[in-house]
């Protein structure tokens, strides 16, 4: 009996030693999801919708389609002593180089903790590192627009956009999502490795007695990548 138990124990030890351990897949390379490369650009097709109360008491919907170009161009020093990258924003009603007009200057920065987009004076933490399904952060930590918990909703998403190659291993960052009887909010961005942001969707609809309120309360906005040189 003693020898039988010894043999059983030996077999169990051998099985444990030969067991193949499953190593979880590594998350996407963090800096690869927010590349900052001089003279690189992305062009988006933009749909911007607002709602106005008409004189008759109804709702006038105003929609504008245009093109937005983001160009990384040079560096500046910020008040924190950091080297931040310039992100020039251009807009056009048609898709020709001569049609694009400079509209504003943003900046951007990436370190081991976050990727930031500074839109004017509003500093937004658009990505939090490490990229993991449980990673959450306050996207408005360094501005005064209120607490917003950003989080990763998908870490390995395939995205198909018109006239572009398929984007694999994309991540979706959920910025806002809520729904009530009087308010619906949905905001997210999708990032592709080696390119950066390929989609932004931002929609807020506020209602009262079943009717949409004015443009200060309700809007729709979307950006979809159509060209880039990354």
C-alpha cells in the first residue's frame, strides 16, 4: 500500500511538471495605438448635426458634412516643461488639397501612463496605459469639464471602413454611455495600431415630453477616417 501511494504521488508530480502553462496574450503595443510622427496626417469625413426649435414649435435639423484633416507638425514646450507635439486642424467642404483651411491648433502628448489630446486649453486623456479590459481612468482629470470615466470596451476589434484596408486589433474606448427617459448619451473613439484614431462618435439627445430640446442640449457628431499617410 505504501509503495502504491508513492507511485501515485510520483505520477502526479510528473504530470504537474510536464503541464503546459497558458500564457495570456500580450496587449497591443501602447505607443503603436497613438503614433506621433511628424508630417503624418489623417483625413476624416465628418457629419455634424444640431437641432433648433423652430418658430412654429417644431424642430429644425441642421446637418453639415465636411472633411477634417489632422496633421502632426513640430513640437512646443508646455507649461509643465514637456515636449508636446503640434496637431494642426484643417477643414474643407471638398476633398482637394487646395480646399483645406487651417482652423485651429491642438497639441498631443504620450508617456507611459496616458496619451493626451489637448484641444485648445482642454486636456483630454484619450488612452490609458496599460491597455487592458479592466483599465479605467478619468479622461477629464486635468480639465474642468467634470468627471468622465473612460474605459476599454473592445481590445481586439476588426473595423471595416469604406475604400480602406481592413483594420485589425483595434481598441474601442468608451467615453460616455447613459440612457434615461429624457437623456441619451453615447460617445466613443476607435484606435487602430500604427494609425491612431480612425472613428469618433458623439451623440447626445435630450428630450422633454417626447420632443428634442434645442441645439444646446442635443447634437450628433461623427468622424470616419477616409485617408492617411501612416
